[in-house]
C-alpha cells in the first residue's frame, strides 16, 4: 500500500444544510467520480476540513444514504408512554429519594430524550419528523455531519455554560481543533464490491508525551520508549468502508462514524494565553 499524508486547511465558512427534497447538483457534484478509493477519501476529507457538509455527503453511496435516513426516522420516532421515565420509577429504585428530586430528574430525562430536542441537536435545520422523512438523503446526512462537527460541539459547550463565549472565535482563528488531520495508508480490496481505506490520526512521535507521561516514558529503557511512541502514534489505524457503484466508480458508505467524525468528542476548552481543546477519540 502506498503512504499518503492529507488534510486541507479550513478556508470556507460552514455550510448550513437546509434543503427539503432533492436539490439541484452543483458542477462539483456532477463531476464527482472516483476510480480508486484512496482519492475518494482524500476528496471527502478536504470537504470535511472546509466544513462543506453537502460536498462531503456527496461522496457517499446513495443506498447507504437512504438507509441512514431510514435509521434517523426510526431513531427520532416518539417514545411510547411506557418508555418515558417517571418519578415513581426513580423512587422505586431509590426509596430514600425525595419526590421533588425524582420529579426534577424525570423532567430532565424527558427533555433529553424528547424527539424534537434530540432531532434539532443532531440535525441542524430540521425540526419535525415529516421534514426528516421527506428530506433529500444527501442533505439529511450533510446536516448530521454538521451537527456532529467539532464546531457544533463547541457551540453546544458554550450553550451549556461549559465553555466561554469567545471559544468559537478563538478556535476558528487557530483552526487546530476543527481539522481532521489523517494520514492515509492506502486501500485494501475486499471482494469485487467493497474496499477499505486504511487511515490514522497524524501524530508527532516526539511530541506525544508531556508532563507526568513524559517522566514515566523517560524511566523506561530506550527501546521501550521507541516502542511506546510508535504504538501511540501508529497503533490505532481505522478503516473507511467504500462501495463500488454500477459504473465502476467508488463511494464511501454513510454511517454513524463517517471518517471518524462521531468518535471525535470535544470535552473541554481552556482559554488563556493559548487556546487549548481536549479532544477524546474512540479507537
């Protein structure tokens, strides 16, 4: 497999996706065709890094986009009455819990699982189940990408009071935490209709450890230090599934962890002389 480095600098503002029904394809969409999965991944990555969610979604297999839409319709269906947590349920689990506390927690739970609230958090621009079910699958997936993007996560932290209002502007200026810096290692065929693009996070082996971690690393034999750095930098490769189309070209399969997006969780932001962001990634 050939080794590639990729990542595009953010240069355009986020595209808010609000389409209802099929949209007219742009010239970029009309000419989008990839005979090899690796350039497909590079192109989709470039779209993510300029926050062009619709173009990113256009890199996906149409069947997987329709399947994703069907999953969203099922996911945001209103809960049955017996599925809603009641104060009595909490008090049954904890007999010493005061009713006022149980009522507060039950109300908070209802707010968190409310279909419309969850829908608006995850799909910017959509406010009803009818809009989701009637949407253009590309536009719907683009909205989902936007709703799970690093910028959207920072905005939610600000709204929840877990980050200062200036966090968004400072992060946009630095752009570091809004980027997807992946090293693409190549692609592997898996039968006639599938292929996997192998990629990992870009990492500087010399700068992976600091503070207490660096001290612990320094206490190890030199060869174990090299091994530990290599494992941290290169030991967590990921796969992106691609599907061959009828015309022989390739598209990425749309899903809930498209190109590692949903595994990238921004948990805190520090504002000072230097903006810092804590990002948790699931391998």
